[in-house]
C-alpha cells in the first residue's frame, strides 16, 4: 500500500511538472529570436553560470520547436555549435543536455 501511494505521488508530481513545462513553453512562444539573442549574449560572458542558463534556454527552444514541428532548431543549433566549436566547456554542456 505504501509503494502504491509513493507511485501515485510520483505520477502526480510528473503530471504537474508536465503542465508547468507547457505553461513555460506557452510563455516563450513567439519570442524565439529574442531568446537566441539572449543565448548569444550569455555565451559571450564566458561564465559557467551563464553557460548553464544558455543551455536551459536552448532546451526550451528545442522543446518549443518540437511542439511546433518547425524543425528549424536543428539547423540553428548546428550553426551555433559550429560558431562556438572552440569553447570546449560549452560544447560539453550541449552534449550533456542532448543538444
């Protein structure tokens, strides 16, 4: 009974996280050009915390692109990787994030 209760609680949290994620994507929809500019600005600082925030934004952009079935993210992230290929810390973060 305790295991079932934990399972239900985990499922509830998972559902709430999915709803929150959709709300986040709704909030940024239509702001993609601004977000790409923000990512570039963050990367230019060459600070680890800025890299982490940029990776989070890139994840949002990827998920928004997938939701819209646009497929432009794949091209843009390829160009982004090429532009920043001499930044091993950034490239490693991109790999870890599946970007």
